[in-house]
């Protein structure tokens, strides 16, 4: 056996536990932020958890500046507005607060505030990240309020290019938050539909990382345990939003999924990204809708591996048993069965297929994804 040569990394300092949002001012001090800009999405701006965070900052003499012009699928227009707000306010750091949209946009505001090149110059392609002025990147602190994306432990952010509605992954090692405050109490108010969508996103991350053909044993193990946490705790979190233990374990699963997908993602995300960019669908829910179609497509390459995961999860029946469990979980948390139920139209299949095969996640799929196979997968999922 030839031993592969790989570069591995492990992410940032995480402060995990109920009530730890109270440490937000101290976390700012720890990373040298004196004038933070809290970046979140419109839906969170006026909620009590956000106002409490701003109250904590204000009481500590750190102001209460907030930018909330963030769409569910953040765009370059959102990013430009956020950078303008950061510069106009004389801020020296960002608190990325919320679900995937707020976290991604917040991290990218901190990244781009000191850059002179366009954001597209830092797409996750080869060593493009080295084009950035690393000394001009502001620090950021991440505070997730959902349990799905895992962006709080990621070194990249996803932003939609408005000109052609294409999602781009922007990468730099210093996009990684300096500190993460992971407080499950912040997720107690999530409605069931968001609990379901974000939870299935965590499942998709763990599943695709686990099935990725690339060699990364540490991520492989993290993905497997993340799958177990989703299996055990997503139904509980969905059924009882006040189940703090389930909320905490789902936050762990989300972070584990994002750590694990250093190993790679695949066609679930490659198909989902064009749908989200064109139709503004919820990312996690879209992943869940296309998941069965992709699993069937990948079966020849992943059947034995999925069977091993089923055994670890206590599921009988190997690949078929795992597939049936996944379908039952989708139904239990009321995920739509088809893309058509999310407003997706057949007339855009050709366009979406062309976008899917060049998505950076496509290369991690265990079975090569072509334009024709992508079209067929979209038809099946529609």
C-alpha cells in the first residue's frame, strides 16, 4: 500500500456550554477586538438572543454595532454593504452571529475589510488564498445559533455572485474564527422547520465526508460519530425544542460535520448549491431532498462503507438499512420529498447541471459527476 501524503489541520478554540454567551466580551478582549461589528441575518436582528449579545457588548464598553442586511443565501451585494459598514464604523473585528448565512457573511466581512482585490480572487482554487494581504484580515469570533452548517469551525465562506447566480467558496486560513462560543441555549427558540433543515445539513456534511474517497482517517472518525449524534438527537430536538441536551449534541454534530468535510463533500452539495443560488431555497433542506438520489447514484462505490456505518449506528440491513433509516428520518422531520415542492422547475435542469459539475464540491464525489449524470439526478429529485 502506498501511504498518501496529505496536509491535515484541526480548527479553533471552542467554548462549549449553556450560558457561555456571557463570555462574549471577554472573548473580544482575548483576541484584541475593541470595536466589534456584530454581523447577523435580518431574521435574527430583533430577537432576544441577539439583543442580549448586544447588551453584553455595550455593558462592557464595546458598543452595540450591528449589521443585519444578510440574505438567506448571502450575496456579493450583502458582502459589499457589510464591508462598507465595517469601514465606516471604524471597527477592528467581527462577531459572526447566527446560522450559516450570518456566520459566512460575518467571516467574509472580517476577511475582505482590509483587502483591495475583488473577493472572487480568493475563491477556493489552488493557492489563490495566498493572494490576500494576511496582515489586513480582521479577527472574528463566531457564535452559532443553529445546529447545521458548522461554519463556526470553517476556514471558508460561501457567497453568491449576483451576476450569474453562482455560489462561490472563498477560502483563507485566517477566515477561521479565533474563538467560537457554542451555547446551546441560543438554539432553544429555533422553529421545527429550521431545526429540521439545519440538522439535515449536519447529516449531509457527516455523510458526504464519511463517503469521500480521499484519505483523512481523523475526519473519517469524526464524521462517523457525527452521524451517530444526528441519529440520536435530531428527532429529539425536532420533537421538543426545549430539550437542551439534544440541542447541545446537535451543535456538536454540526461542528463535527464541518471539521470532517476537510476530507471532502460530494454530489449532494454540488446539486444543492445551484438550486439554492437560483431559487433561494434553504441549503440544509435542499441537501436533504437530493440526498436519496445521490446515495443511490453512489451506491456502487460506497455500499460497503455505508454498511460499516450502519453497523456502528445500530442499524440492521447494511446499505439498504441505512437508506431506509435516512428516508424515515427525512419523513419524521417533514423534509419535502421532491425539489418540485420547493419551487424548482424542470426548465432549469440544464443550467443547474452545468453549474453542479464545476462546483468545488463535485470533485469529492465517490462516482464522477458529469453534466449528463447531473441532469439525470435532477430529474429524479424533481
